[in-house]
């Protein structure tokens, strides 16, 4: 093991062509080895053609029950209507997990959708090895966290909730490689986790956004992450500091995190 082991993950594969291309780029740089796939994503088939055959990557299902942007939407894999509490009148997922407090979707119905999402990814050729969550609806829906934990066990998938040791000061990538270097110097030896949302600054990404953040800001921030994590200098710099990237299937499970502790992760997914 290295002095610092990083379970680094890129989320939202399949959500856009821009994300697909950016995730391909950052993972080829060699540090980020975990990729979370959105089965309901409008470009998940293109993502499969681009990346599903990559043996160097550990793929996970980014369990998706929300569609956070105002103009870019996606819906469930199985047919659902408003009575399910999961979709709006147009059949799209609701924008924020907080809405589930009033719509009260049944956990049993959710898990049928979760199972269908996994089946779709398998059909597309993704070797799914772990399970994680888009925007943490488990925080709002009673019993969902326990159901997801049980589902992961039954399907033989790694549960992402055992790996959330977030390195202080490392999730903000705005300072680029110099700031990352300084943050790493302060970390005690150990295993950590962080998540990225790589994309390109394209018209497609500028169509995202909501009341909290403009699409232009989303595109700019995510393109900057792509730049930082695809630079050829990244892996040599981290190796010199005795830091390596780990796949989930190489990492050591830790104490299972509680969903209540991760509201900031939901905010990050919605606003960054």
C-alpha cells in the first residue's frame, strides 16, 4: 500500500456525450480508476460503446432516481407514472430528493427500478462491481438505505458506503495540481475517497443548470476537473508523494457511513 491510497471516482457516465468523452480522457490519464454509470442517462448506450470494454476500470451503477437540471432530463428504465412518487407528469425523475418527502415513493417500487437499472447496464456490457447513489435520495426515503445495502449484498456488489473517508481540503480542485499537492502533504497516511464529475465545456453542458447554478458554471467547473485529472503530470506527481489511485475492488472497506452525514454530497451533485 502507498502512504496515501485514493479511491477516486468519476460520476455521471451516460448523462451526456460531453461527460462520456471527458471521463474517457481522465481515466486514460491513469489515476481515476472507478467510473459510475447512469443507466437512465440519455447517452448511456454511447458510453457503453466507448468504455464498457475497458478492463482497467472498475465500473459501478450510479443509482439514479433524480434529474437535477431544468432543461436536461431523464426518466426511469421501467414504466412509471406520477402515482409512483418518483416522476413528474412528463415521466421525468423529480429534480431533487427533498421532493420525496411529500411524494413518498414506496421502497418496493424504487427497488424494482434499481434492479432494472442494473439489468440494463449488464445488457449494455458493463461489468458492474459496485453500487452508489446519485444525489443520495436515501436521506429522504425511510428504509431505502437499508434496502440498497441488502440489494448490494444479494447482487454481490461492493457497497460504496464503506469507503467515504473524505480527505479535508482535497475535494476543491480549483487550485489545480499545486493545491492538490499541498493538501496531500497534510493528510495522515491512510485510505481516502473523492468524487469528480468530469465533462467538457460544450453547448450540451451549458444546457444544464437550475435555480441554484447556471449551466455555464456547471460546464466551466466540470471542464476544469477534466483538465486537472487528465494532465500527464498528475500520476508522476502523485507517485512522487507516495500516493496511488485504487479501484473499489482493491480498497479496504471501512466503517459504513450514515446517509445523514452526506447532505453536502447531495448539494455538490446538484450544484457543481
